[in-house]
C-alpha cells in the first residue's frame, strides 16, 4: 500500500491505518461522543416519566390556600436582599 496515511515501521514495512495510535486518538473522541449520546437517548427514552393528560397539577404541586404564613420568612429575606442590592447599586451610581 502506498497511501500517505500509512506509517513506516522501524523495519521499513508499512503499518496499516488501524495500527497507527494517532488515528485512534483522532477517531476515538468523536466516536465516544456519539456512543455517549446514544446511551443518553436510551436512558431518557426508557426512563421517561408518564405524561399527565388531565392538565391538573398533582396534589403535591398545588399551592396551599393558607401558605402565606409559611412563606413569610422567605419573602422578608427576599425583600431585604433586594433592598440592600438597590442601595448598593444607588451608592455606586453616585460615584
């Protein structure tokens, strides 16, 4: 074989393309990505969740009617953080 991709062995004989280690580095990366994508697709298809067709949210995802007391600490912390961020932004804009 007189192909340019062949490599000469130490004894003068040409080495087939599948014996050249650099070729496996070049082909191995994209091949590994394709295999990983196929494995991911199979996992996603086999482990897919069941689609709920009624349009109603499950009981655990519906907001409670009396949840304002439960969320009060979180809302206060959010408002405090937003007020501090606005104060920092205003003071840096004045400089």
